[in-house]
């Protein structure tokens, strides 16, 4: 079979789905790999790099889609790209099907077998395929550097001839993969770090990285779904978490927020009133900004200053590290494809837990039950 890797067309997207190292892995599965000319340039992989490891180069988008049996991409397809696809062709990419029912419906109508890399189950066997975790690691790291750059203070304690300067205090909201990476990075930079999460189970992980755990006594069933992803908490729990967060904000210099709920807008955890109680010069880096933001003052894609607090809502943190982001995503893709490709051909076990969790459309139907119900509620199916 032929695996096609297109040049990403989404605005600002610099990643490529498969790197030259990934090509070698896919060829090892018995597949042929076709790379659209220039697909890796923004991530600093040249056409020659791909040719050197055995890939062939397609001159343009149309030629790639016409020749490939399976498309491996980063962002979900545009309507134009879906129109280029053939019935029975496969697609592996981020899809965000719960919030993009129209795309799901079009893929169904086109007869495409679509796998969503953002739906990889949170199970041990799938860890090496977990693209969300890979990208979250990058986001947590980059957010810490951006916070350090924007803060008008040193991160570490410094003893100087002019006296001792106290270390910055960082508050991380959410101790998932992005939050844990932010804790580790802020700690390495010398800040005093504390972190909030509604899940008591993460206390040990936070403390192992040198952070102080700040949390509520909430059972895990209320905060995580069966797939290991966060879910919306009760109104009572939400009120309690807002009170706890509000009590910490006047004492910190930077806040990094990471709270997301799949398929829903990001929960607001810092209101404008709470923002007004923070110290002037403080910095908030809102990693949930692409989904609306955890801070009420966040403007996705922009940096704003409110009541003397800098609120950073950048949406390009992952693509700003396109080289390593592509390396990590490519490994996730190659490992996933190793599950469904045997001896150079698609050989899919539709009862496999990972396949059932990621396969969204198949043979002209929406086969993922949760997504099917969401699309129907949206009135698009």
C-alpha cells in the first residue's frame, strides 16, 4: 500500500505528519511512502532528506491524494481535500470529531475510513501512539519559557551585590501532561511551583517534580471518563475549585492554565474579578486559548494586559517547535500504523480497543458511537 504525506494547508501549521525517520519505519512495515514536495520544509526536513530514506516525491496535493491509499496528516482535512479523496481511502490525522461534525459527515459521505489521532485511548498499550500527550509536552515546556520571558522578574532566587532577589512563584492549573511538563520546566528555571488539580491521584506526580500540590478531595470518577480524559465536574465542585484558585492568585507571579474538556469549550477558571486580585506585572499563559481559554480575559491568538496582568493566549506554541513536534507526532503515527498495517497491507482488527476508539467513519457510516450521537445532536447526520 501507498502512504501519502501532504503538505499541511492549515494557516500557521508548520508540522509534517511523517519525518524521514518515520518513513524508514513505514517502509519497514512493507508500505511505500509518498511525500508531497515541500511537506517537511517548515519543520526543516527537505525533499532530499525524504528521498535519501526511500520516499518518493509527489509534485502537488492533487497528485498525492490521487496516488495514496492512506493519507497521514497533522490537521484534519479541508472540504477541498475531502473532495479529492476516494471511497475506501483511509485518513489518519487529528480530527476533533466532537467539535467538527460537519467534517465527519463529509468524510462519511465520501466513503473515507477516518482515524482520529486525538481519540487514542489512554491505555498502557497506546502510550506510544498518544499524540495529544506528545503535543501537550511541547505546550507545557514552551508555555514556561514564554512566561519567563514575559515576567518582569527573575525566575530563580539570585544573590547579588544589590541584595537577594526572591524567586518567582508559579501556579500551574491542571496536572495533565502539559501541566506536569510546565511544573518541571518552571522548577528547572528556578521558580517556586505549586499546582492545582481536582484529581487527588496526581499529588504524587506533582511532588515528584518538586511542586506543591493544591487540590480538592474529589473522586476520580467525577473528573475522568472511561478513556482517561477529563470530563466536566459538577457545579458544586466547580464552585469549590474557583474559590481555591482565587485564594492562590494574589500570591503568585505566573499562572499557566491547561484545563480542557474534550468536545467542549475550555472551563473558565480565572474570572475577571479574580484577575483583579493578582499582582501587577503578573503573567498568565493560557494553554486552553484555542478552545476559548481558562481565563475570562484571554483573547485567543493575542496577548492582552488587564489590570496590569499580562494574559497570553498564543495558539501557535506547538507549531513554533515544528521540528521536534513533527518528530514526536511522526513516531505516534508510525506506531499507530504498525497496528493496522501488516506485510504492506491494511489488516485492521475492528475489535481492537485502540481501533474502536479512533475509527470514526468506515464504509460510509459513522462507526464511533459517541461521535455518531454528537453528530446527530448537531443535526448534520
